[in-house]
C-alpha cells in the first residue's frame, strides 16, 4: 500500500486506530451530505453508523472504500494517511473488504471460485484459504456447489467468506443483513460478528435499524443530516440521549412540555427538577413507553403521590394492542387530552374508555430545552 508521512502522527506508544476518518465533507449540488464526520475504529471492534435513510451513511462508507472522493477531510489506516484531497490510495490497494445488502455472488462460478475471487497466490494456497473460510462459515460441504443451490442465508455466508478471504484489515458493511428474513438474520449476524472478531478486523457497519446496531456494535455513531450527533457504547447512547430525536430514534417516546419556574417544571405528573434552567424556559420532558407505570382506579383515586414517583395523572384507555412480547396501551390524559403510550411486558388489554392512573419512572426521564411541536 502507498503510504505518506503524516504531520499529526499518533504517539509511538499508542496503538493507532485501524481506521480513522477526520473531518470528512461531501456535498452534492451545494448540499452537505456528509458534514465534518470524524470517527475511529480499533482492530476487532465494530462501529455502527446508525441513522435514518438519506443521512449520509453510505456516502461516508463509499469515501472510505475509495469509490467516492471527499471534498475535504482525511482517511487513515493504522495511522497512515490513505486519502486526503491531494493524495489517494486507489480502492483496490486499501485492503478494505466490502459487504453490501445485494452481495451478488457470481452465479456462474462455484462457491470455491466465488470465495477465491479476490485472492492472489498459488492454486494450492488459494484452495487452502477457501477451505479454511468455508469451514469457518460452516459451508465446506458446498465447496463445489453453485450459488443457486444455496439458501439466502448460506449465500450471505459465502459472501462473508469472499469478503474475508484476502484478510482485509477493515470491513465496510452496508445493511448487509437486510435482505434476510428475521429468523435467519439473528443467527447470521451473531456468526458474522464472531468471525470478524476472530480475524481482528475493524468493522464499520451502516444500518438504519437501532436493534441491529445495539446487537452488533461496540460503539454506535448516531448520524443525522450528514453529521455524527452522538457517539458511544450502545448503553450510553441509549440511556443518555443528547436530544429528543435521539430518544425517538431508538423507540417510541412520550413527551410532556412545561415551563420552568424556580428551577421546577410543572406537569400533570407533578414537578420536575430543572436545575440551572432559567425561569420562563420551555422544556420537553421525554420518556420511553416502558417507563410509564399503570395503576387501577380505586373509587376515583389513584396511588398516593411519593417523592420518587411524583403525582399520578388520570387517563383513559384509548387503544390496547398485543404485540407478542408485550402489550402497547395508549392513554388519553385527562389533563390536556394528549396521548401517552405505555408498554407492559405481558398480555394487558384494558377496554377503551377505562379510567386508570399513570406515573412516570422519574429516573428514566430526559429533560431537554423545548424544540416545540409534539
Ligand atoms: N451521486 C450523488 N449525487 C447526488 N446526490 C447524492 C449522490 N449520492 C448520494 N446523494 C444524496 O446524498 C444523500 C445521502 O445519501 P446516502 O446514500 O449517503 O444516505 P444513507 O444514509 O446511506 O441512506 P440509505 O440508508 O437510504 O442508503 C441522499 O439525499 C442522496 O440522495
């Protein structure tokens, strides 16, 4: 691989990230599609670029692969510059593996020839590497078969073997599992992850599905409108979202709006602490449906208010649905007619119009400056 000395080389005693991108920008027709994106992936780590359709994930991946040029910014592999706006290692010399949704095996080539496609060396060496990988993906018995003889999941595993065959230092994956049905997907994801970890490959996986990112990632980079808005371990990104949209990207979210007076925000569920927020500031109090607690109505009364749970608010059932693992119940608050969603991990299907009392797990609420709207 061509390499060029870098001014800001990392310190000698620190292992550089396998992949690092710094301040990548790309505009199309004057619109910034990738806007100052920076991230690092260490060997053996999976980073998920997670975000809604059109937020610039694939464009970022294409720049790293070298099939799209950035307008500015730099890409490093193992601390060595491989691409900026004047210097560019061509795609085929970047030692980067690619795996996309439409993984397209060559139909006229055998499984062995598909896996060997990107390999160099003697026939015997190639055969040995092909066999090693087919053992790894548990498909050695199909070595002389053809793609049409394999199921979708088996083809996906051949595609993984093909991508891994040249021992890429980095694997870029763009929604690689979205063509598979749900039952196959979980197993193949787990197997793929295990193999990538064993090979110590640094993986950058693009997905718009929070579940997939939570399942696969060591680190999630949440992307919106071309920018990475939050980055961290899945637990941290989920439990410490930076704004309302980040909460809502992972799950349904309930929201109350309130105005702060004396560092307190008044809501139908009692007062919420808003330390340091100036009087008169509008805030959004956001929480997930699993953090709404439901109590039965007892002669027009709900549970006794407590400092931990706050005040219960009366609501009537608007709709209840059984979702398989849980029930989703929508309530209409007496206070202002707004809808609150609750999930219950059991079959719980109260009749429409039934009065109940709701309290919020206060330690699971997020208070953000108001963005307006519902
Ligand atoms: N070559 C191009 N010319 C013009 N616009 C482009 C080009 N490539 C991408 N875009 C636009 O850039 C935006 C980001 O596209 P990109 O494919 O990176 O998004 P994404 O987050 O991967 O979305 P998806 O999950 O739907 O693939 C989109 O609005 C897309 O239309």
